[in-house]
C-alpha cells in the first residue's frame, strides 16, 4: 500500500539530517470533498471530507495556519460523477480553477499539501495550487487520505509541481479510518520534526 503513516515507536529510527528548521512556520493547504464517497467497497455520504478530518488532527497538534482549497466549479456530491469528471481532468491535464484567493506562502518554511487520492493521484486542483505558487527553498510534505492506494503518486506529483522544494516524508491515512489516526499523526509529526 505504500502507507507512510505508522504507529511504531520512534526508538531505533535512523536520524537523517532534517530539512525542517526549529520553530518552522507551517501552512497546511488542503482540498477535501464531502458527499458520497467510497467506503470499504461500498458508498457512504460524508458530512465532512476525510482529508478535512485529518487536517483537524494535525492542527490540534501543531501551530500552523490552514488554507482550504475551494474549487471554482464545485465537485458533485455524486461519487460516479466526480470519478468521471476527474478522469476527464486527468486526461486533459487540466488545472481546475480555485475560487478563493491564494495564500501568500513567502513566510512559511513548511507546507503540508493535503488531499484524497483520485485515480491514484491528488485531484488536479492540487496541481493548480502547487503550480501557482513558488515553493523554492521550502519543505513540502504530502498528506493523503485514500481507500486502497496508500500515498500513491502524491510525492512524484509534488516533486514535479513544486520545483526548488524539498519533498519530505508524507503521511497517508486510510479515509475510512481517519478518525482513529491520532497516534499515527503524532508519530508522523515527530518523524518529520514538526513536534
Ligand atoms: C473521484 C475519486 C477517485 C478516487 N480514486 C481513488 C484511488 O485511485 N485510490 C484510492 O485509494 N482512493 C481513491 N478514492 C477514495 C479517496 O481517495 C478517499 O475516500 C479519500 O479519503 C477522499 O478524501 P476527501 O474525503 O478528503 O476528499 C477516490 C475517491 C474519489 C471521489
């Protein structure tokens, strides 16, 4: 699955030099879609998107600013319609427009880019966001919720979309289990030197 999250204790981990400065200024930028979604092979209507729940666990644990990416043309609450739109957008290498003004990321050291995985990649709107900003010199940490694909293509996607950034270890949490991910989130935050 390639899942980067873990409940394992930290003892014994090798300690590579960290790209994250002490007292790093952190932005969490995420896209999350409520509505009908995949759920253990079936479907369930989510009041709050899985990635938004995960971002809540992160913001409870570290000092950070949070920016929610809103689609100018909102995605359907219908799962199949969203799957079909995403296939069209991936095939066209589209950059779906963002409705809200982009944040100024100049003063952040670390940017967490959060989303679900759509057809094994972050939704194309994450590409819009990443390519519209200058990540030079920053650390980018992929944060993903998924059904089966683990972290999928997120690290490669952000490597391509954020030239000049260091892409650090990502966090991947299964969407259906996101509300129980507190231990994994804490462990990952320690691993990437944010806690
Ligand atoms: C259009 C669409 C495509 C998806 N494709 C995948 C996929 O390829 N692999 C996977 O593991 N999960 C896939 N999922 C499941 C989502 O990644 C998962 O439910 C995620 O937690 C959704 O995040 P969100 O609720 O924050 O939007 C897909 C969901 C949708 C709506």
